[in-house]
């Protein structure tokens, strides 16, 4: 994959063709909602049979479902890094949750052994910085995971005007925390002191979101809301009607967490309606990666027909549900199988704002696709890597998906048009395709001082 991809059209020509105003006139508000470890098939609109998600299903009816959208990585921090920077994991600074070399000792242990985290650096440019420079009010609430306190990678140093949530990923697993990070300091939650469980952190994130859109409704805003549910540490104020189900307790709690998340989305969409902002706002909803493997995922069918789970470069770790709604712009009730991935969000946001796309990105604007166009001519290359004990890599080009679980390992090949479950390795029957994908895998990455290749 090249490090810089062409845009679909020049900005001025595209805005005119799409009927959009320039940012100086009426750029849309942008809301990006991100679940944490939500399964591809957990939502009713993506085939889920067990968990009630009426608000998200309604959002899908009002917008377009993208059934082949991909996260930036099969684990949290690098996926969010791809989303924020427009660089895939072969070029971005953060390629796994914890670096092998360098990094900072995390300050929050939650009773566990502390780990090492890596933060974004001063020269890592984010979508929030781009939109802020284009005149947007910018806010984030939820889980950041890209910069520890005091580093150059905190939200306020990466373009966000307002911030409430968890800087540290370990901390983010504790829903009844005694404090949250806020702007350049912290916000105590005395109601949770001494092990009490009175304030559920994600309730505060929903409050922040509603307040943010209320206060900034008169100007374009970017709201990034990376919820911390339904990530593993099974805690929720109430399991509700799921108590009657003959499921393991963790499956009941997980389902209740997803339904609670659905309620937050419904509350925020209702506020957009009340403020007459819905038609001026494009809303994205997705998950940061696939669902965690385990009994509850099997009981609930969270991965659907996809192979693999979180931490896997198979489809179950990478493919995520994506809903995009923008009334009268994004087609309602449409289902699109055209692939795109988190790396495309920054250039797409730039196109929405009428801002110039920074050079050297791995993504491209998919705004024409969102507005109903078919994919641009020619096949794109999508690349992922995860430096585990061996360097796990994956690439998709058209219908072909290549997987290599170590630089010295053979390339597996899957035809996703016939085998989305990746059960039949057809590498032996397609040597020319394998050779092409090998050239991409060999050239898609730059060396990282924090994750030496193996």
C-alpha cells in the first residue's frame, strides 16, 4: 500500500458535485460513536437475535449499513490511533496495546500489575486538530487510550477543546471509578469512593455528549464519543429483562451493557431532533474491533459467521458494524457491501469540513460512497498488522484476503466473495494472487522502534 492515496476529486469540484457547502458556509456537524469490543452481529440490524438494540436499529433504517467496514486493528489502542491519524498500523506510531520497546509506565493499575503504554507524539496529527483548524468546536468523552497524562498525546494536545473520560486503557475497564480525567486535570467521583457503585461512568459520557451539542449547536462541531462498554469487566447497574434468560451471568451483563449503550445513542439522537440538528449532522456508529472470544460471545452469536475474535487479523477481529446517518444526504435504508476502513475517516472528515487533506495518509475520502456512489474505479489495498509473538499481517484487495501469521509463515488466501468465514484457504490454487499479496505485505510497513519485526 502506498503511503499517500489520491483523493476521489478535487475538493471544490467534489463539494459542487455533492451539493455541499464549503466550511465557511454550512459544514455539517460530525459525531463519531465508538463501542468497545462490540461484536459484528450483536446489533439487530446486523443479524443479532438476542440483544435488544432498538435505537441503533432505527439509526440503521434512517441511514446506510456498511457491511464490510473494517477497524484499524483487532485491538483497542492501534485501532483508535488509525481512526484519529489516517495512518494504518504499518505506518502509525501505535501498533499494539503495549510496546515491546520504550513507552511509559501506566499510572493506573486497578489492583493489577502495571503495564507499559505508548502515547502519540507531538508530530502525530489527528482529525480533531484538522477539524479544529477548520473552525469546528471539538469534544471527546469516553476512552482515549492514545496518550498518558503529561504526554504530548493527551486529547487537549491533540485538538480537542473539551474532554472527559479515561486516558489510560487499564483505567477504562473500571466503570465505577473514583475519578475521571477531565481537560488538563481530573474529576473526582466521590459517590464511588470506598468501593461504592453509585455513578456508572458511561452515564456521565452520555450527559457530556448531550450538553456538548446543546452548547455548540450554533456552530459546526465534532463530537467523538468512544464509549467504554461492552469491554470486558462485566459491570452494569441493572441487567433488566435479561435476568430471565437462561444464559450465563456474564452474557446477561454483556447484553445489558449493549442495550444500555443503545439507550445512550437513542438519547443523543433525540436531542439532535429536539435541537433541529439532525439534518445538519452526520453520525457514524461502529466498534473499535471484534468481540472478545469466550463463552458469552458463543451464547450470543456475537461474531456471526465471521472467523476469529478480538486480537485476530481474521474477519471476526477486524470487520465491524458501521452505520452512517445524515438525513437527505446519506441514503436511508441502504445496505452497502463496499469495503472501507478507519484509515478513511480523517480524509472523509476533511472533505465534509472543506479542509485540505494532509499529505502522506494511507486513507482516502469515502464521502462519495457515503452519499450513495459506488466505489471509485480500481481496487484498493487494505492493510493491518499486529505485532504479537510473531508479526501478524492481513491485506484485502477486492475479494481477496491474505493472512500471514509471521514473516516466515506461508500466506493464507481467502475469497471473501464466496467464503466470508475464511474456512477455505485457496492459496495453492491461486499462486499469482498470493505473489501479488506477498509484495504488498512485504512493502506495506515501515520499521517501528517500539515493535521490532519478527
